């Protein structure tokens, strides 16, 4: 054991010192150990000398480096500086019996706690933070190995004990020479009876190699301890980098998925819709072309002649006659085998032609120049078309007219915009392609002229629609009237001709066979009687006067039958009506419903114009244009829109709500912006107000005078040059002087702007009332914060809130309170009776203002009260008279009077000083009671009486307080 201990490679003293006391040695002899660079270093931020000179796998691959260390990964990752590691070191060498023993604390040494290091930590903490920050920002890395070799001499001495063969880079035990050098066979040769000695040599060799291994392990552990932070930081950086790359990959994947979804939802669908719309348009065009070709190809010459003159009823009669001939006389002819089906299709085609003709007429009528004075285009053509459509029971022609109205309304706006934009030279059509974008480039005067032009065109458009629909409505009522008269004539004729049924039937049958009209079967006397009765009834009905059968008799009665015999109705005014009534199968209920639909169509025309106007306004308001209008511009726009709404209501007989709703919506936005601007302006004024009396310009005095005359509106600015008048010191309102600050003058002007806005835009009265109430409440609360709450000290930088500031604030509030009833009456006159409950806001505001004024007065009294308490508490009844205390009190009272007398009215000043005097008497009475001075006529009583007389004389000598009843007898305690 002795030999083993003597040759033990474990250095008990030196190695432990190196291993466990490296912190102490390093702080004494060398600079603090520097950490190795990050495994994944950032870009160098300094010069080349600051870079690390650690071994490189590329440049040092042929010499031994720390990377050739054969230490397992757990040993490299474990922190050798942990206490557990130290315990493992001792127990491994000296056995498990080695334990740490507790050292009994010495009684002669003081107990050291954390509080002893508090001062040192406070002194060194800032330097430590700077040191850590510098070490993190720019760690020096160029002197680590060199410093380590020069400073750790003990470690190098230990390493020198290890043979150089172990340090060679080409060291390998599989080389026989290397193996023999490390393990000489002489130590393992047992021949010659030297077994014990050889065994001892082998054991010594084993201990020596163990010693070398321990030295290397200690140095490796030391090196790892110095580089542990770099290892740990490298692993942390590697994990963070992997997590960051993973998150980046996921984010890229999500982004690609979102882009794909956006492309699918927003692009592919839209493009598909555009393709379908283009295909549909192409199909519609092709269909219209084919329909036109089929119509031309299938129309027979005679039908073409009749249709060319709009004789749709005659063409239909001719087709029916031809069908009958084909079935009876031309049956079996091979060349006409398809003619029957063609005629059936042609009959249906004529129905479509009438609808198309009506659509063409509607388009021509509604799209002709609006400057044309003619209200109705081709009235006879319109009447003929309506009769033909009613005959075929094609009652959906009103829908066609409605669709045409929509298109025309769109075209009116489009054409007006094109005309207006073409007149503006600043707008380049090549740069700004879209018409809507060009329209948004117009300024307000240009856009307002455009809107006025659109409204005027819409009025003309509505007048034309009304004229056309009146014609159609008159025709429908005429047919309804003729149906009723026809039934009456049939009843009369049945009663008169009851005895002539046989002969009349024979004659009528013969005439029908010959192709003559039924009316020819009546005798001349009967026909004359019918004509007279019809004319008398037509004269009685004023609605059917412009639309009598005379205006349509010529084209209707020239229709030929299959025998081509011409008949005229010029001599028979009622003949056409009878024929039409016989063919028409419409009931009175259907005709009445159709008349109602015509009236609804007129209402729809008004709604269409209003809807298009709303879309036009919405298109212009996309960039916040309407919200940026000032009060004058918005009021002008509002009046224009209201005028258009009234004109359209007068034409169509019903008010449309869409444009009115849009106007109300814009008005609400205008009110919000109007209120926010003025509230912000008032806030800025209050935040910059120094609460000093301001001069009153002449224009504000004129403004107040106009309110006194009953005109709650801003006075118009005079165009000519006016004489410059000097500003006054106070504002005169109905004979009373008000000393005010500049903010209150502007607040009065703002209040009048609210009132004038209500006059200009009556629809926003309730909103304006609410906003004005909010503004007045804000002024009250904010002024209270700034003056009573002393907020002006921080906001404006006032040194103190003086009594003059308080009195001026009170006077400003009194001025606003004076005008609240005037404002209330103004709004009350413009509210509906059911909205009067909103006026209670003004009552609440008045109460709040009065409470604020009372608080200011109480504050002024409190200031003097604290002064009295301070001065009279030191009062002593002794000579001289007057005493210094009373002289100071009179001086302060004079200052108070001087500060508020020019600001507050005399009556209010007297009331305030009465309250101050009451406080003074209370404190004086308390002090006299404390001094045991009574009203006994003694010397002390005389001194007090003299002081009080001095106080009373000075107080009553102040301006406006001469007649003030002070009643100083209350200062004495009453005798019990």
C-alpha cells in the first residue's frame, strides 16, 4: 500500500487544487476564462484578431487536436463543475468510506448572511451587467489557448509526465513498435524465478498507465469545463435552429395552401363566371341572329306586308284563314305539307314580334334625346301596339317596359358622366381607363354639377315615363269601358231583335260567308242609334276622350280578310271598338289588375331613379369623399337631393325611400364627423387655455347681438371691406357684462353652427341635439378638471390656480347657462311632439352647470376659510390696534375683491363676500372663545372691538360692498 500510494498517479494536493480551486487561482493570476465561440457563429462583427483560434478540422487534420479526444459523449455533455462530480471523484479513488464531514462553526467568527453583501452587490451589479453585455456582444476569443498554456503551469507539468508517444497523432496500438513501447514484454516474462518481481513491475506499469489516464482525464475534464458553455450553447442553438426551420417550413406550407385556396376561391370562380358570361352573351347574340333569320325566312309575303304596317291583328286573321283553307281545300298537297306547322309557328312569331315591337318602341321612346320637348313618341303606334298585345293576352309587356326603364336609367348616368368627364382637361382617359375612376377625380363643384345634371335628366325621364304610362292606362280603361258598353249593347240588341232571330241569323251567316263585317248586318237606323249612344257615353267619360276609337280606326279597320275586300270605318266611329271587344277575352278583373300594375310601374320608375342615384353616390363615396365635405358643401348637396326627392314624389305620387335613406345615412356620418371635429377643436382649445381674460372681437359681439334679436344662426360674411373695430374687454349680453376666455367665445360659435346645421338639415335634429348635449357636458367636465381639479397646472403649465382663474371660469359657465334656454327653444321648435322627451338633456346640463358654479363659489370661500383659520389661530388680543392679524386679513380680502370684482357681477360678489364674512365670523368667534374673551366691556373686549371695526371699515370700503350687512355682533358668545 505504501508503494502504491507513493507512486499513485492521483495528485492529492496539486491536482485537487487545479481541479477545485481554479476559480480562485484564475481570479488571482489570470484574466477570467473566456468561453469558446458558438458552434453556429454569427457573422464576425470585429477585426480578424477577435476571432477564435480554436483547432480546425480542416487545417489541423494531420496533428492531434481536442477533437481526437476519446471521451464518450455523456462525459463531454456532463458539467464537471457540479458538486456531484466532485463527490464522484473522491469516492472513486479513496473508496465509498470517504464522506464529507461538517465543520463546526467557530464561535469567534461572525455569522455572515446575505445582508452583508447587499452593499457590494449594489455597487457591482451595474458593472456586472455591463461586463455581461460586453461579453455577449463581443467576446474575445483569440487568447484562450495561449493564456491557458501560460497560466496553467501545473497542468502542463502534469502533462509532461505523460510520454510523448501517447501524444503522437499517428498513435495506434495495432502497430507492433508502438505496442512494444507502451507494453514492454520484459514486464510479462516470468522465467528465471522472478515472478514476484515481474508481478510487481506489471502492477507498477498498470498504476503508471492509470496515472497517465487520470492526468489526461483531468485535463480533458478541465478543457470540457471551460468549453461546456459552448457545447451547451451549440446544442441549444442547434435545437432552436431546427425548431425555427420546422416552423418556417410549416409557415411556407400554410402560405402555399392559403394562396392555392385564394386562387381557387377568388380567381378561378371569377374567371369561370366571366367565361360563362361571355359565352352567354355570345349565345344570346347567336340566338337573336338565328331568330331574325328564321323570322325573315318563314314570314309569307302577305303577312310581311301587313306586319310592315304594324297590322298585327290583320296578320293574325289572315293566318287563321289560311290555316282553314289548308285544312279544307289544299289538304294533301305535297308542296304545302310543312306550311301548316310553319303558319302555327308564324302565329307565335307574330306574338313575339308585337312584344319586340313594343320593346323597340320603349327603347326609342326612353332613349331619345332628353332635350326633346315631345312627351310622347308616336302615340298612334303605341295605342295600336297596346291593343294588339291585349288582344293576344300578352300582359307581360309591362315587364319589358320596366327592364327598359332600368337600362335607360343606367345609360342616363353613364352618358352624363361621360359628357362631364370629357369636359375636364385634367382627366386623361388613356391613363385612367375606368369611367368610375375618372368620375372620382372630379372635385366637389364639378361632381355637384354632374349630380345636378343627372337629377334634371331623371326628372325629364320620369315625366316621359308618366306620359307613356298614362296613355297605356287610358287604353286599358278604354277597353274596360268598351267591354261594359258592349255588354249593355248586347243586352239591348237581344231585347230588340228577339222577334227577328231567324231572318237575322240567315243574313249574318250569308254576310260572314261573303267576308263582310257583322256590323254591316244591322240596319242603317239601328247603326245610327248605336253610334249616337256610343258618342254620348264617350263624352261623359273624360278619361277616354283622348283615346277614342277615332285615333286607331284607320289602321285597325284596314285589315283585309282572305277575300281581300277593303272596309273602312270612317263613317262608323264605333265599329272598331266592337270588333276589338269581340276578340278580346280579358275579364274586368284582369283589366283592373293591369291598371293597378301600370300605376305600380310608375312608382317603380321613381324607385329605379332613386336606386341608381344611390349607387352613384355610393360609388363616389368609396374613397370617403362625402365624409370629407365641409358643412356648406354637405348642406348644398342635401338640399339638392331633397329637391329631387320632392320633384319625383310630385311626378309619381309616392315618395321613394332609398335615396332618402342614403341621404339620412350620409347625414348621420356627416353629423358624426361634424361633432368629432368640433369636439376635438374644443378639446385642443381647452388644453391650451391659460384661463386669462380675453378681448372680445367685434364679430363675436355681433354674433351675440344677433342671438339677442332672435336669430340663432351665424351671420353672413360681408363681401365688401368693413371698418376695423377694436376688440372690447368684455362681452355684453342683454346689458350684462361677461368677462370670458377665448375658448368660450369659440364655443358659442360652435353652438350656433350646431343650430344652423339643424336648420339646414332638419332630418338630423335629434342627432344634433344629442351631440350638442355631449359637447356641453364635455366642456363642463373638462373645464372642471382643468380649473377646480388643477389639471391646467400639468396641461398648460400654470404655476397655480388663482382666484381670478376660478372667477373667470365661473363667469364663462354662467354665459353658457344664459344661452341654454335659447338653444332649447330652438330645438323644441324643430322637434316633433313625441320627441320632446329629449329636451330633458338641457335640464340635466343646466343643473350640472349650476352645480359647477356652486362648487367654484365654495372653492373661493374655502380659500378664504383656510386663510382665516391660519391667521386667526395666531390672533392674540393685545396692542397695537389694529393688530397685524387683522391687517393681513383685510389685505387678503382686498386682494380677493380686486381679483373677482371685475369678473363677477356686483350682486354675486356681495353674496360671495357675505359667505366669506360668515366664515370669518365663525373662525373669530372660535378664537375668542378659545382666548376666553367675552363682551364684558373690558380692555380685551375693547381691543377686539377696535380690530373688528377696522375689518368692517376696510371691507365696506371696497367697491360694491358699501351696503353689505356684516352683522359682527355674532362673534360674541351669548351669555348663558
